[in-house]
C-alpha cells in the first residue's frame, strides 16, 4: 500500500494535535503538516501537496470551504475530509465532494475509517491509467464511456457501424483489454 500524505488544518490546537497523534498510529500514513491558521496553511498545503486534507470548517478569517476554493484556484486538489463540531455543514461538504465528514470529537476509529476510504480512492485512481488516442479514437472512446452503441456513435460521427467497430477494436488493442467494460474500468481518457 502506498503512503498516504495527510495535512491537518484546524484552528483548535488541541483538536489538531489529537488528529496528528491518531495519524501516527495508522499504518501507511504520514502527517506532512499541521496548522491552526488557515491563511498560513494555504501556501503550506500547496507546497506539500498532500493526498488528504483534514479540514476544520469554522475558523477565524476564512472557512474551510474558502480554503478549498483557494486551493482549487491554485490547481491543488487533495482529497478533503471536513472535521466539524456541527452537523449543519454536512450537505455542503457532500456538494464539495468531501471524502468524509467527521464530527468532533473525532474518535480514532472514525479517523482510521476515513483514512482507509481515502487510501482506497487513491489506489483506484492510481490503477486507472490514461489512454492516449488520436482524435477519432478519442471521440469514439468518449462515446463508449457514455455507454453509446456502435450504431449511435456511427450516427453521431457520420461513420458506418462497421467502421466504428474497427476503431473500437483498435482502441481495445491499444489498451490491451478485451472488452469495453474492461476499458472503462481500467482507463481514463486524457
């Protein structure tokens, strides 16, 4: 299993230290930073580029959601698990595509389950390899990823279904797989 690099940002020093201590007891995890000031943390998070950000929501100056927006603006997109003492932000956290929403005080088991979930996501993402295709193959592959048939793709691209099938075979051969289902489960389009 690959090492999961985690950054902790929480304005409550005790809570941040507790999370950091828990992380030390979880295999294949390294705490790459711990900060209580969200403004300072943004540049540190960008420079350390963690796999997972454990992020408080209610902090002085800017919220955890503001931190996520600032990171996205800088093309820094770690997985985020929000840590909060309040239920009210859970729906917004889901909309922000958080991997988890942990209520304070966070128990060791809850944090470990969050870490396992993130490690699984990281592993799945690494297993998916980018498939590089020419323009027509790319357009056909995109349609395949959308679940379209050879007839539908042919109509869309003004090609015969037979020609689409030939391209499909080329794409599968390039990918080294035997079926469209296998293609979709193992590759992403670049």
